[in-house]
């Protein structure tokens, strides 16, 4: 009897395992468990590199060229004589290019103020799970320089080339909360070399907030708002240009393969940081609203190695 | 006591022999392409496929991280993950199958052997029976497995909007290639 027990015991210890498919799967899971801890970046927090007027957390990928055409029509409260603003339009054409997956650059030309702009945008931190340093948020930095080329208002006085320049610096802090919801904050600083009046500031501080709710796989609803903060660096100067309002925009992103169409309503006329953050004159709630759209078409210039 | 000892030895041997039949890879390749007549070809590779193969029973399983499919175009890859494969919702694709004509393969002799494979493929949360042909090539104790087959997107509830219907065909070509080594 003892022998028998011993035998059964030994057999049960050394009995060849019968590998059914499920056991094979378990074996595979065990083997690949470590691989699962690989860093996994949050992707597609927004559909394109612009939220509405300003930048979103997204970059174009390395080697990708993004051609952007943006329009803002006149104000819808101008009535049927102006076909609710459609008779007027300002436009910005721009080219964005991804130098790497973290760094992109872009240039643009707006009809508004005959303005040229150029920017650089760098991903400092990327939202990720797993790996050695998971992060709940993404952070990017964008710096833009804008050059106004309208004829001098007063050609008789001494005008400096540098008076045409203004700059903006933004941090973008974003989180993709779920497939459907992404939010971002945009602390911003704008500097204009020339102010219109002595009492008007050269330096502006603003906090932007925005987000999107996905309505379907290819359609999302976006909101973007910039609040100019009451911070003045020089005594006696106001913190904002007299008569300006905070920029508000609501719109939809529609994605169709290589294109993204953004349709929106905003009280801002300009499409560069200096113009929409500090020079928005329309009152959104009095109907000073521009209908507008951005069209983005991407071209893969440099194929990445597979 | 002798009997017990031999019994024990026998079992040891069997279990040892059994261990010799498990083959594995973590760098298997799965690629797919769409035959649609579009200038931009939709194709992607995944070189991080893990698979285990039991040469005694003919059973084989695959586990594939959907996010590891890489496209030449970054935007295509984003759309694949976001809109079609929904890889956040369904991160893993698996295949559990079996070689039906295992007796035709002689694992101790080098050579190429045609095989028939049958099993359940799970992708996009849908499990479907797949039957395919392929080959096993035995060389110096290593096994190369190759198979090519077609899947219908419809079967896996992947819907193509009419707007891009001319860019993606309903049938997708799948190519699988694994170089198995004995599992240690």
C-alpha cells in the first residue's frame, strides 16, 4: 500500500502535462507578461495639431507635411445684406512639417493684417502608461513669431522694422481622459514690440482651456477659450487692449482619411496667437460671431522605416 | 521498490520528451495588405508576434498586440488604431489552432512540409473559425512556419465608411511567418 501511494505521488509529480490549446495560451501569456509592461503612449488626443484657433497637444508625425487652409468669414449678425458674413473672408494658408515625432515647425501667411508667422512646437512630456516613467499628462511648448506687413499707419514718423514683430509662447498641458474626452490647458504669454497707445500693454498673459468630446469615430465637438489675465508688468498700463474681448470658439472636427475638416464659430478674426488672444473685438454673446473652417491635408513626405 | 523506481524513471522520460515538443517565438511576423486599387496601399507589419507550437499535438497559439502593427504612414497607423481596429478597446488579437495533417510532417528530418491549419481567430472582439494552408520547414531542429490567407473585414465587424471604400478592399490578405525555436 505504501508503495502504491509513493508510486502515485511520484507519477503525479512527474506526469507529463497535457498541453491543450488553453494551456499553450497560458504559457504564452506567462512568457509575454513582461512585454506587456512596455510603454504605451496615448495617441490621437485630438484629431489635428490645431484645436480651433490655437494649437492642440498634437504634432504632425516625423516626415509628414500638413497643408492647412483656414477661413474666417464675416460676422453672422451682419444680416442678409452681407449673407450673414459670407461676403467677407480672411484666410490663413500654412505648412506644418514634423522634423521628428517630438518637434514640428510651421509657417503661415494670413490676409488679416497681411501677417506672416512661423512657429516651433516641441513635445516635452507624453502621456503614457507602463514602462519606467508613466505619465498622466502630455506637455508641449509652442513659440510663434508673427510679422505684420501692413503699410505703416503713419509713414512720416520714424518706423522700425522690429515694430512689426510680436511673439507668443505657450505651454500646452493635455490629458486624454478616455476615448471620448480630451482636455487641455494653455498658459500663454504674448509680447508685441509696438503697442498702439502708451497706456496699452506690450505684454499679455492669458490662460486658455479647451477640449473635445467625440461624437462618433470621425466626428468630435471642440471648445476653445482664452482668458486674458489681469496681470500688468508696467504700472499705469492696462492688462489688455481697450475694447477687446476674450476669444471663444466652438466647432466640430470631421475626419475623412487624409483630411480633417474643422467647422466652427468664433468671435476672433485672426488665426495667429497674437491676434486671437489679444485682439479679438467681437462679443460672442451679441452675435459677433464668425463662421469659419480649417482644412488640413497631410502628405507623407518621408516614409518611416517599418 | 524497483517497480516504483522504473515507473518514476519512465515518467521522467516522458515528461522530458514532452518538453522537447514545445516550440516558441516572440518575433513572429504577421503582415496584412488590402488589394484595393488605391495609390496609397494599405499595408502593415507586426514583427512582435509571439506564438507557441506543440509539435506533438500540432496545436499552435498566437498572441498579437494590435498596436504593434506598423504602417509606412503615421496617419494611417493612427486611423487603423482609432477607427478600425479600435486597439484601445481590443488590444490583443489571438489565434488558437491546430495542424490537421500532423502525420505528414517528420520533425526529425529536414524539409518543407505542406500543412492544413484550422482554428479560431479573435480580432476586434470577434472570434471566427479560420481554415488555411501553409508550410512547415524543418531545418536543424528549428521550425519555420508560413501561411497566407484572406479575411473579410465584415466578418470581424470592421466597418469601412463609404467615403474611403475605394481605398480599402473588403478582403484583406494576411501573411504569417514564424521561426520557432525549442522552448527552454
